[in-house]
């Protein structure tokens, strides 16, 4: 059974940092592009970042303003999203997702985690 489990969220002050983790199991991790998304209350799910199966081609949403960094370690079956200089508008549930490498970027992700809450207070 494929599972993606996010962790690392929490309640922090504006300007703080968090590192979110996504632990994958039940799949050949190195065959999947990993992505991070977020959903704020009352808003649609939003793309945040992605990274190719080899660790190349990191891609970010403009809304992160260079504050976020995505990474992965295929030996650990884990992807991370480093969140720096957090702002209240970053408050959301953050989800990781996996997409088999041979799908184009416009195609849907295959698996999703349950999400981890990030709350940024002012």
C-alpha cells in the first residue's frame, strides 16, 4: 500500500522557519517526481514546489518568493520542503504528492499524503 506521510508542521511566528518532511513507502521512490501543494481555508489547492526523480529540476511557485526549498533523498524515501521567512499568508495545510516520472508535468499526481498544518501568526 502506497503511503505518503507529511510531518513537521506547527504554529510559528512570522519570520520563523519550518522543515516539512514527506516519508514515502509502498512505491519505488526514485521513480517518482515529488511535489508539494498547500490549501488555505476557503481557497483552492495551490502548487508550491516539485523536484524530479533524480533530484534535478526543482520548480517553485512564484508565490514562495524564493523563500522555500524542496529537496529529496532517494536513499531515505523522503522529500523535504524548507519554509523560511514564513508569513501569515503561508498558513495552510501542506500536502506532498508523487507522480510517476514518465508522466508530463501537466498530468495528475498519482498519490497524495494526508497533509500537515502550518500556521503562521503575526
